[in-house]
């Protein structure tokens, strides 16, 4: 997976996704309106944002998944300067930041 940084809804946390934890939907028991996205490790759980519904949380997880798969692609082609080497095609995996939406 490429490096994706998640900025919490309240702007107080910046977490890097990786093999040390997972993002998941969480609904507080006994509450009808506390739908959250959390980053969970073996020992801790971080609240990243609260939203109005489960559907909204799942849509945000879809957006993050899409962000994880983004790459910078260079098609390549002929050199711009006469006598220069042709530009080779390449794919770059650049770090990305996803900021949790307010709503």
C-alpha cells in the first residue's frame, strides 16, 4: 500500500496508514447518532471523525480507499532537446494526505 496520511476531523491527529492498524466503521453502543471512523491498533483506538450515518462513514472509507490507489504516472516520450535521451515511462508512488471531512 502506498503511504496515506489521515488528518482527523478535529485536526488534532495525523496518522499514517500501514500494517500497524486498520480503519474501521464504529457505532457507539446505545447511541443512534454516534457513527465514527476509527483507526485501530492492537492496543489503542483513535477517533478520526463523527458523521450522521453509517452510509456516510462507508462513503468516506471508499474515498480513502481510492486515495490509497493513486499514483503519479509519467507516459514518457521523445526528448524535448535535440540529441537528448527519450523520457522513459515511469510510475511514482507519492505520499498522499486525506483530510477527514467535517460532514
